[in-house]
C-alpha cells in the first residue's frame, strides 16, 4: 500500500506511535547473538582451563553471563513475528526486548570483564613459558580495551538504543555513568587485588542490570499493548499499523 493510501491515525494513536522505537533488523541482531555467545563463552572456557581463578576474579562469571544472556536474547528475537495473524503484543516487541537483553546483560558484562582479563593475561605467571616474572610496564594502557565504552556511550546517548525510548534523559545519563563506573571500578579492584570489592561491584552491577532489563522489557510490552488498544478503539478508517508490525 502506498503512503498516500494509508489511513491517517487518530491523534491518540499518532502520539503512541511517536513514543515507540523504530523498526530494527532481525537478521543483524541474530548474527550478534552468535558473536556474543561464542566469543565470551570460549574466552571463559580458556580461562577455566588455565586455572588461575583468584587472579581473574569474577571475569569468568561475567563472560559466562554474557554468553548465556546471548541465548536468552536469541529467544526474544526469535519470538518476533511482525505482520502475522494472531501476533500479540509480546511477539510484536520481541526484537526490541531481545536488543535490551543483549545490551544490558550481554555487552555490559563483557565490557566489565575485558579490562581485568587483559591485566591478568599480561601479568599472569601461569601463562608464561618461563617462571621468571617480567616487570609490567603496561600501566594505564591496560585500559585500552575499555575504550569500547566510548562508542557504546555514544550508542546509548545518541538515541540508537531501544532504551532511549523507554526512560527519561536524566535516567539515561545515570545509566551511562553507572556502566562506566562499574567497568572502571571492577578493573581498579582487580588490579589492586581487592577481589572482595570486585565481587561486590560485579554482583551489584549484575543485579541492577537484571532488574533494569526486566522493567524495560515489561515497559516496552505495556507500550505495545496500549498502542494496540488505541488502534482497536479507533475508527477503522483512521487507524495505522504499529511500526513493529
């Protein structure tokens, strides 16, 4: 149907449509699921095989969380069935919900694990072919892998993320500060051997991110339900399809 023949939505429906995230590409997200599953998973298995759990802190746990969260995110993405008869609110927002899971429980734990992982790989005596311990001259350059935070913060703050449409701008800024703080705080604790502090930072971050993910997924579903109800209540000649359908 051409744009000229599309029915004009009612003001209520138009207002609700404006609040919804734009359509996303399901195939690209499914490819990302494979990357987030294999890369952190294999890295975690290699660290377990090396056998230096104390030095790596909770890096292995964070990597495994990232890998398993990719599977869960894949379930959400697979439930996305736009434009099909019988599609409910859950299936219409499956793609958006999957993105939220991948961002908060897939990528963020991976970003938290990378700086301590790089530090331990550079200083671990288990990984050296000789028992001689060489001085570590890396210093602050160990934070180079954490530079991935910069484009991720741009991704969140510039409106590319689905979360941008779910929370106020002040809350988005707070979320970004929280993510950066947990990544840097966990690295500093690991580098100084404060493994209990690293464990606390990691556990608190995972709990908060998990709760945030649940709230965000339920909110995007509630928004879709409100939109569907408004479309059903509007005159047939003045309704419009959801951007997810």
